[in-house]
């Protein structure tokens, strides 16, 4: 499992739970199932936990979707 933190900007590292939730929803709508974490009640962590035997092309496709969604959400939320 890998987890990434969603923040409003890289200087303050202010948690961005709304943006994280949107990333989660958009990825799922495109067929990529992620996990959400409410660690410390912040709600800004996204879990990526593919099966250990995932074929490389399928993993590449999922990572492409995650990248697209993160960039879209950053743009839509003005980051």
C-alpha cells in the first residue's frame, strides 16, 4: 500500500480534505478504486493499494487516471 497526502499548498501543508474526497470520487468514477484515510481526523490521505500481482499495463493505466484526476482537481479548486 502507498498513501499520498493532499494539501492546499506545499508551503503551509494545510490539509485539503474536500480535494481529497473529490480525487477519490473522480478516480472511482473512472474505474480506479482508491482508499480514503481519516488519520488524525484530517481526511486528506488517499490510499493506493493494488494487488501484488497486478499486470504492469493495468497499473500504468490506473496511475495515469490518478494523475489526470489530481491535476483536474488542482485546476478546479484553483491550486
